[in-house]
């Protein structure tokens, strides 16, 4: 019982931090015109995905402990939509795909700084964001269709026709939303790190050094790599716990599912704090939201909002807030 209370308390804290932190990210971008760039819309989509996960996973671990769940058809309907947490996994899947899109944009921004190749445009964003959600919904349809309310346990469960189907579904998630994204992000970011920190190319290096672009891009790259690394650790570990449970292997006993979901929750909640820790401009924008005098004292910085990815190397100082880089 004490362990259950501890996990629930930690989970509740992470849900609150997730919703507040990501709402601040959305508000900072939407409030400042210079931040309404195509790539920042990907950041907003990432924040919305994380908020969706937090808002719809909460009933599964928190709210349903405070009321008696209806049974029958109504109970199964609630499990499919609300208390089973299926909508939360739609947000989680969208978050994974969005991180890959950001990694691709970061790659082309650094590797092709003076060209238009791979440049993120509003037209592309209008395709990428709906595509993230369509893919997420399609991937979660099997879960939604097999979700029922178990009157014996008094809880929602995934009632797979065959036992192997559950393990196959979790393995599909592990491959499509953790292993493949991590391979892609690792490959892209390794090239970016090599170019920014180790490669010596006089022509490109000269362009990078204009108005501190090189320093800015290193900081931004560090930010997104940190977010991606946390994603990899949390998602691979969490999904492995789910897969092993289908073979009656519980790494943490009865609390395995709760701990796994807590890791997913931590991944969703940590992103805004990574941004604020690694970027002083974002901290300045937050201060400006709560204190007009503080906002008046914030001077323009050559460092962009940590998750904005710039496509133009010649505009950094005055337009840094408009792009990630």
C-alpha cells in the first residue's frame, strides 16, 4: 500500500509538472510573434502531445482510485476513451514522431546552412503535424478495439484474442516508436555533433561564426540531444517492461505497469525544464510573462529559444527568437 501511495504521488506530481510546463512552452511561442516560425509549430505539437499523454493517463492511475468504475457497456466505453489510457498513448506516439521530425530539421539546418534543401516551411508543417496524429491514431486502434472493463478485477484491460497478440503489439511499439526513432536520431545527431564540434571546413566554419552562430547551434543541439537521450532511456525501458509482462516476467512485481507509465510520464514532463536549463532566452521570456519590469530589462540575446531551429544563418541576433537556431 505504501509503495502504491508513493508511485501515485510521484505520478501526480509529474502530471502537474507536465501540463504546466508544456502549457508555458505553448504560451511563450504563441505570445511572441518572433517565435511563430514553422519549426516552433513542431515544438508546440510536441508540447500538445505531451499534455495529451498527461491529461489522459491521469484517469488511469489517479482519478479512478477515487470513484467506482461503471461496469457493462458503459464501463468498457469509458475504458476505451478515458480510464483505459488509450488516448494518452496517441499523444505518446505523436510525441515520438515529432522528435524525429525535429531531428531531421536540425540535421538539414546544420549540414545545409546556406541552401534551401530540407528547409522547414509552413506547407511542410501542415503535412507533418496532421501526419503525426494520423499515424498515432492508426497505431493505437488495435489497443482501443480490444479494451474492455474486467468486472472480476474491477479494472480496464486489453483483452487480446490470442496471448501472443499483446506481446506482438508491444514489440511493434518498441520497434516503430523507440528503436527506429532512436537509430534515426542517433545517426542524424552524430553527424551534427561531428560537424559542429570536430569538423574543420573553412568556408562553412566562417559562415557559422557570423554573429556567434556556432556557439548558438552547439547549445541548441545539446538541448535537443538531451531531450532525445531521455526519450530513448525512458521509452525503451518502459516498453521492455510491458513486453516482459506478457511473458509473466515482472521486473518490479505488481508495480511494473505503474513504474513503466511513470517513466513515460517523466519523459513527457522533463522537456520544458531541459529547455529552460539550457537556454537563457527562454528563461527571460518566462520572466517577462510574470513580471513586466523584468521583461523590460531583458536584453536581446544572440541565443535563441532553445528549441527553435533556424534555417537562416545570417539572422541570429534579432531574429533568434523566431527560430531554433
